[in-house]
């Protein structure tokens, strides 16, 4: 995996794609948008990947190796859960169960672990811290690996804030937290201006390491080699802004993944790949059948739609033709009604004319009869038949 041109990186804790901060990375600044991991935590997992597999893998891509037993000291729940999914991994705490007092580990933990992750813990361990490093070495198997981060300076010696710590307690007279110590010689000491990491309580800073002193202490505790992981891993968002407080890999030997488990894991992975290929082939065949079936259904549907569309067009044509016929009938009807109305008007006019003629005929007949009467009257007078 590599960074994209847009400046993204892959979180090697959860596998999320994240945007690179415009102002650069800070060691303790959360920079994964998903699991909120920091450069410090991602750098530790990058070192673990390199030590186990000789390659840069994100934790989700680690093979599952339950034959490797790991041990964590106050890991975040997110990191511990992901490590436990890949290894036989136990996370512990200083102040709650499952509890670990690294100054007095259980006999059951001696020589038990393939690797231990201790991040930002050893600066809080009471003196003498050399005994705690010896216990870490004793808890590892002969080829075990310690992955360590602590705040440290480049030069000088380790600075112990309370070099003669013996019997001590925190107190808060007047509201200010102080450390009260009874030295082994009985002298009483009071320390002010204490430094706490993450707030008051069990995270009191006991010392500030230096890199040379850390190397010496780790070798004296029994580790064969000590390497500071100063290289950046940009694809995982591991870009160190400082040259100090970098992850450290301390080895008792050369830690290798169990070959038999790797072989079995590879075999199972191969079988899973074959099964997935068969499953994929079956899915593709089913999809092909599904596609062909639905293609035929689509073709049938398209054909039926075409037939129905043609039927609709035919109905529309018939309707248009019938509409024209109806309009023609309506026009002829209107013409017939108009002709009928005209004929009725002519008939009424003819009837009136007949009546006028009949009246004129009657009047003519009456006038003719009157004339005839007068004519016969004159004739009669002439003949003496009428007086």
C-alpha cells in the first residue's frame, strides 16, 4: 500500500484511509479519522510487522498466528482487541484487572511470551527501573521481542525525579499535589511540581530517559540487540517529527513466526481461495442465468409493449376515423335540419299564398255573382220581368 497523490495514508491499526494532516503529524496527536490512532501507536505496529514478517503490513492484513503469545501493558482497547484477533494476546494494566506489577511479575509469566508491547509505561515505574527491564526480559522466551516507547532525550543520562524513592504517597495539602517519600535511611522528602501524564493519579512521571542510557539498561537487562526505529513509513502515516522518543525494538534473539502455523494458515488460506473461486464461479453462473432469464423477460416485455403500443395506435387511428365520420354525420345532420327548416318555411309561405289565392278567388266569385245578378236584373227590367 502506498500513499495516494491526494496525500492520504492507510492507518495500519484499523485499515482506514485517512487524510494526511496539512500541518504534519504530531507524536501524540490523533490522526486516524476512524480509530483515532497516533503516530506513536502506528509506529509500534509497523515495527512489529517488520520484526515478524520482514514487510510492512497493516494489522488487519496480519496472518492469524495464535501460536504467538503476546503481552500488552496498558494498551488501548482498540489496539488490544485487534492484536488479540491475530495472536494469543493479553493486555494488562497497572491499576485495574488484569493487573501487572512489572516490579514483581507472577512466576507464571516468566519465559512465557514471544513479544511484549510496552508503550509509555516505563517512565512511570518506581525505582529501580532496571529491575523492571530485567523482569520484561525474563518474561520473554529465548527469542522474544520487546517493543518499547518512552519519552527520552537524545543525549545525557536518565534523570530520576525521585532517586531514593522507598515508601511514598501522594498528598494534596492546600489543593496542590505533592509526593511525600520516606527514604530507606528514614529521611523524609517532599517533592513539588510533579509531572503527570494524562492527569493526576497513577501516571506520575518518575524519570526522563536518555537514548544512550536506555540502550545500556536494555542490554544490561539481558537483551542481545537494541534498535531505534527511526525510519518513516509514509504509507501508514508514520512520519516522525522528532528524532527522540522513537520506538525501540529490543531482542533476546530472532523472533520468527511459527513455520507450522504459517504453513497451516497458508494451506487454509489456499483452500479458502479455492472455495471462494468455486463460490464465485457459481455466483457468476447464477448471475448469467439470472441475466439471461431477465433478458428474455425484458425482450418478452418489450415485444408485448410493442404489440400493445401498436394496438393503441390502431385504436387511436380507428378513433380518429370514427371521429371524422361522426363529425361528417353531424355536418350532414345539420345540413338536413337546415334544409328541413327551409322546406318548412317554404311550405308555410305556400300555404299563406294558397290562402291568399283562395281569398282572392272567393272575392272574385262574389264579385262575379254580383255582376251576374246585376246583369240579370238589367235584363229582366228590359224584358219587363223585373220591376
